[in-house]
C-alpha cells in the first residue's frame, strides 16, 4: 500500500448507495461496491425519497467499513453534491465531511452528471472533445464536452425524460420498477409495428425532447384493449421502445445536420438499452464517428464514475471548504 495516492468517492444522489477507491496516478479502480434499493422501492412504482435516505444511512457506513485499509493513503474524499434528491445527497455529503474532518482530507464536490460523462473513462484516459447523449431517469440531453470545465448543453427535454418514460410505461403495463430493463425484455417478444405511436416533435424544427405525449399515447392504447395480456404487453413495449428511441435519433440528426463528429458517447442509466445502442451505432456509422459506451455495470449511478471524475477535479484543484459545499437538486454543470 505504500506510496499510493488514492481518492475515496461517495455516490448517493438517488437510490444507489455506492463507494469507490480510485488510484490517481493510473486511474485504477481499487475498490467499488454498490447496494441497490430497487427491490425496496419497486412496490411503490418508483423511488420514495425519504425511504431512500434512510436506506443510505444504513448502507453507506457498511460499505465504508470495507475501505478502511485504504484510509492511510487517501489524498481526498469526493462526493456527489448535485443534482439529485436533496434528502439522499445529504447522506453522502455528511459522510464525506465526517471523513474529511477525521482524516484531515480535502473534499471534492462532484456534479453527478459530469460523473456520468466520466463513466466512459473508468480506468482509462479521458478523450475530449466529445459529443454525448445523456439519457437517464431524470435527464435527456445532448452535450458537447471539451474538458472538465467546458460542458455545453445543446438540447434537453421539455418535460419528461427518456428513462422516466420507460418507468411510467412499465407501471401502466403492470410490469414494475425500474421500467427500463423490464420493458426492454418484453420488447424482445413483441411486434415493433403493432402499435403506430407518433414520434414526438417529428415535424418541429426545435432540437429538444418530449415524452409526455408519447406516454399518453401508450395510456390510450392500453385503455382501448379488451384485455391486457402478455402478448399485448410485449407489443406495446416493442412499439413504445421503437418510438422513444426514434425520437432521440431524429433529434440527433437535426442537431448534427451538416456537422462533423469524431467521437460520440452515450451515458446515463438508460444508455444500457440495447436497442438504443444499436440505433446509435447506425447514427455514428453515417456520421463516420466513433461510438463510445460505458460498461453496462457503470451505466447506472455508481461511485466509480464519481471517483474517475474526481481525478480530474483533484488535478485541477477543485477543492471546496466544508461549509461551501452546497447540495442542489438542480441540473447544472458548474
């Protein structure tokens, strides 16, 4: 262990409790553990913030106990402070401050969305500039990234997110939470053309996203059925997934019409969707761009991506005084 320079990172922005230890010099991930709360929230059809906070208060100390062997070599503690659920973010930030005080370490507050960008570079060198599609339960965005401090938001959603729409459709179909994986599985067994859902904003020149109308189309389709059996669930899932992804591809084509792209990445929890990845491969092939994806285990919220982002923050001296670390649910990149 001698001579190692390490960062301990904490992630608690929503319903995943996670801690990682990353080596600064070569980006090596030495420790990573995540405890998911999905099963405990599934009966409610979504995340219950207060329950999530209580579960973090139990899970995070248990994971931290497994990292004690690294304490003597730590050079900083990194923690997600925004955006996210305020009541869950505070659990991670309080732990980070306690560690900072007890071990005499500086703190690095990390933007959760920047963490998703760096999920592409876990145990790797960063590769900028890069254009990205960020799709998760709370966000649907097109980004242009030149570096840690240079993130430009090119497009976002007008209402609901790509990932959230899968959760709501899954709930309407009686398939449970989280919706992304289960809708994807049902879609494999369904007829992609059975339901003719209209692609949102397809005739609009605006480069933006919207999923509220598509969700309503699904609701009306379900209500029109005499019986919602397993095949109907599969057909609706397949038709919905096709339309939801087509909306992303259409807007990406508008955003990059006549523009050259060299590197294009997709990040966020919903980036694990295989059909989306296949469609993006076609988009990047047409644009003669390289497609970059995170390993499936790093698509959802995790401390490994926060730790990788923290390495660049450490090198840039992005330390904050304990009293200056603000918790925010807002979607910002500052």
